[in-house]
């Protein structure tokens, strides 16, 4: 049975392993070996990786007690009605089994509850079709640099249908933090 739940600090190491494995097995069909080596580098500091989760909304998907994916949303400090998906990964063994959709549904539901209007994402070549299926539209293609390697990706956005919650968003719902490409 698939469940989504909030991130726990003890998940960080497993999510780092899932991230590296996913990039190396799934994204490798769209990016070169040099790009994959930079993106899923063994030089990623586990403590820095864990610290990037602080102050962000993170959902973890589990299937039968095994972590199958995760999705992270951070508040856009410059525009309070926007949030950005920073990291969104589904393990290679769980691709095309509804894990990504379950995580996306959790993010969208949260965005609606917080009366957010737009969700942004910088989607990889690999992830672009997934985000398009979930209502995101390409704003622009862009080249980003990660650990010295250049990557093509797509700045995408989705407008959110709002639902009234009667509760305004507070600073504890989403906090601003630094964002870097992993």
C-alpha cells in the first residue's frame, strides 16, 4: 500500500541514496555520463543534504515500508503566493506506479489549503513529461550549472485552483531557505 507522509530527519540518508540511484538509473537516458556524475556526485555532503530539508515542506512516499520517492516544496520569498518544487524524485523501482502522482497530489492539496496560486519547478528533460501531465506548462528552457556541468532543463509553472481554508498561511507552513541545484 502506498502512503505519503511528512519527512522525518532520519529519512535524509535514505533520500540521498534514492536521489543518487534515481539520477544514475533514470535520468541517465537523457543526460551524459559527465552530467550524471556531477548531478549525483559522491561528493554531496550528507549533513548539507539533510540541512536543506529544514524549513521546507517535504512529503515522503512509502510502499510496504520502503521509501519510494519524495517531493519538496519551498516558499518563494519574493512572491508569497508562489512556491517552488526543489527536489522531486521517485526511485527507479517505483517509476510509473503512481508514486509521483501521489506525491504531486499531496503538494497540490497543500498548495490549495495555503491559497497558493502558482507552483514553479525547474524540470529535467526526463521529468518534463511527468510535470506536463500534471498541468505544468513550460515557461522557458534554460541551462543551469551544477558542479561544473551544464544542464538543459525547463522552467515550468502550474496555476493552482484555490480552495478556501479560512486559515491564512503562516511562516511555519513554509519557510524561505537557500536553493541550489543538486
